[in-house]
């Protein structure tokens, strides 16, 4: 098995996206978060406590973990006019963001969320959402995220219903996603392969090219980027190959690189994607926990990403996990 560790794969995965809006004012969140009136049944685990039945209209400390029960939705207020909706079956932890002073982070293990934040582009809402496939921050307005894991890997679907967000992932530099965009990103459980697929609208993502400047990959409906990873046996650096294809299967770009080195282009031939990792091997040194290893596999989501109730759409008619090839 090609073992890839979190500390190697996710270097620099630390809130860099907030720098994109560094001239804007930072919004302030309340010292406690409040579960809104009208929320359904949920379990809450406060720091250093066991799970207990949650109570709507009550405030809880950051660092608490919540499981939304079947048939329920939960509405959480970070301040009086900034809220996040969570769909049934969702399990998440809401805590402080270790990378941003005063920021908050949602670790989304499984389920669906939708942000309802302000739309003022001169204000930064210091909120990040982390799934095992990607990190999201710089939220504005209404953004829906659905995450799921299974034996094959970690899968996330996103729709910027009436908002914007920045995505960051291994081999993907912080990239701003505008309104009306839908995409799916997934990573195999051994972290050897990632794919990013356009589902709605046109957008661009900055893809890593080793020592060269990032490549602005343009996505349309059906476009897909495929990223393979293995370890180079001589220098123990990550060997990466990337292929970007259009909806009709035509290869728009294909290249490979060793971490820290310039990429090798091949003029759009698919062979580079597979050949680039030949002669590589698994990494056997101790190197920290694998990306996503803290994800509990005994909690799965039954969330319907198309449900519309209590003013929450969770992405409308956005398709879910049948978009992935694994």
C-alpha cells in the first residue's frame, strides 16, 4: 500500500486562504455558540465530557462535538446574525481555529452543512470548514457542503448557492470559488489519488506544479482533474502526476513532478499520468497520522442534499457521491 502521511501531504494547509482577503475587516463571533430555537434532536459532547442530549436555545463552548439525530436539523448561531445549518445525520466538531486568531473551525466528519453569513465582501468571516478531502474558508453568504467517508475514501460535494468560498487541498493552492458553482472533490483512503470534478458553472483552481508557479486549471460542467501520488525511492519525496480532462474525455493538460522540482510536461498525453509514478514505492518511515485518520467510520450520514426545509436547501438539486470514480 502507498502510505502517505498527513504531515507530508498537507504541508502549508494552515489557513493561507484568509490572506486573499487580508485588507478586509474581520467579523467577531460570540464567546459561546448557541443552538437556535426550533432545532431538532441532537447529541452534544462538550470538552472533557461524555455525550448527552442537547437542548435548543442553549449556548455551548467551542470545542464541542455534535451529532444531529435522524429526521432533525440543527441551527447554530456564531453571533446574533451569523448562522450555520446542519442536516440530519451530521457529525461535526465546532472549535477554535488554531491558525487564525479569533477564528472558528468546523471539522465536518460526515453530513451536510450550509452557511448563512453576510454578503459584504469587505468583511472576512473567520470560519473554516475542514473535511478529510479539503479545507474551506473565506465564506461569504450561502455555501453548502456535504461530506462522507467510506472504505474507498473521503468525498466532499460543494455548492456556492448564493455565496463564495476558498478551497485548499493537497496539490491545490488556495482558490476562490464564486457564486453558482458546484464541484466534487474526493481522495482515496490511502491518499494515493484525488479527483476534482466540475458539477455546475465555470471556475478555476490553482494546481501545484512543483517548483514552477501553480497552474490555473479551468473547470466546466464535467471537467475533471486527476492527481496520483507515490513516493520516489531515492530521495523519499512525493511524486505527483496530474491530468486535466474535459467533459468529452479530451485531455487538456497532463504533467508530473517530484516535490520541489520543476514539472515534466507531455503535451496532453494520458500516459504521463500513469508512467510518472513508475519506480516509486511506499513510504515506510514513521511520519505522523495519515490525513483523515481521525475520522470515525462508525458514523455515516443519511442526509438528503436536496432537502429544502426551514429555509435550508443544502445545495438544492446538487448530485451527491455517485460523481466519484472510486
